[in-house]
C-alpha cells in the first residue's frame, strides 16, 4: 500500500513542450478572436466586447505561461544567466500576470453570462440596460479589480485569508453561472414546448431540449473541469497543508495549470 501511495504521490511529469504548444495554440486562437471583433464593425457591441476581453484574458494566460516556460528552459540549458534577485523579481511579475489573467478570465465569464441573461429575459430593454458606456465601465472595473487583486494576492500569498477570498470568488462565479444558464435553459425549454404544442410536433421539443442540454453541459462542464482542480488545490492548502493525501494532491499542480491553459484553448471555440 505504501508503494502504491508513493507512486501516486510522484505526480505527472508534464514536458515543457506541452506547455509551449498549448500556450501557442491558445495565443493564436485568441488573437484571431480579438482581430475578428476589432475588424468587423457588425461585432462592435457590448456582447462581443466582453468576448474580446475574455480572449485578451486568455491571451494573458498563454503569454505568461510561454514566458515562464521559456525562461525556465533557457536557464536550465545555461543560455540565460541571471542573478537570483532578478529571477525572483521576474517570477513575481509573471505570477502577478498569471493571477491577473485568472481573475479577469473568471470575471468576464460571469459578465458574459449576465449579459446573455439580460439579452433573453429583458430583450426589449437590452439596449437601454447594457449601453456602450456601461459596458466600458464594466470592462474597466474588471481590469482594475484584477490588477489590484493580483498585486495583493502575490504580496500576501502566504495569508490564508487571501486564498479564501480567491476561493470564494471562484465559488461565487460558479454559482452565478449555474443559476443564470439553468434559468435560461428552463425558459428555452418552456418556449420550445409552447411552439411544439401549437404545431403538434413533439420531436421538435425533444430535439431542441437535447441540444440545449448539450450546450449547457459543455458550458458548465468545461468551466468546472478546467478551473475546479486548481481551486480545490487552494482549498486543500488552507484546510490540510500537511495531510499526506493533500500533499500527494499538491504534486499534480502542473496538471491543474495545463487544464487552465486548455480552458484558454477551448473558450474561443465555445463562445
């Protein structure tokens, strides 16, 4: 039993090439999203601006991952020789960039959910509710809050209260998305049921309900799978930092980072 536990606790050896490949794919994908939205005037609306900001957040995840991996590879092979103090400073900057991108990405996922909720439930008033000015204020507030929170987090990362705030933020976004998307799905089902009953075609209702369920599962499933393990890791740091099981779970941290980068790859395809 001890042998099996020891093998499990060794974690996964994830090659740097995988980090680089996923980072490059994510960077290219999200650059295409940003370019498409900026170039096409038909997409100059709050909804697409929020998607553009999500793409920029995901680009930051990719850029910070690429920068960190490249520096590590260059230093390991002796190509880049830097003093220890500069390495620590660069590490803090990259960590701050990663944290800022994580917070902003989660925030814009929530903003997009709220925007789509308003689009469906307040369709006639949408343009008066979500004006361009309010959209700009929302985007600026998210970026400012992300920058401030990342600075605080990196400065006081050893404080459990900071970790609890980050965990609470993730849980809030998870509950918010669950409630909003499930409510939208319920309304869509009711709408399709009314149409199919009037046309006396139950197959339309079944097909549309299935498509809606698949879409909802993809949206929430990808969010939970990609972000859940990382935040569960933070929960264990707060609750059981010295427990043998928790210590074993910590050894898979690189896998959790890979999942977050995968989320940056998948987001452009979903949204």
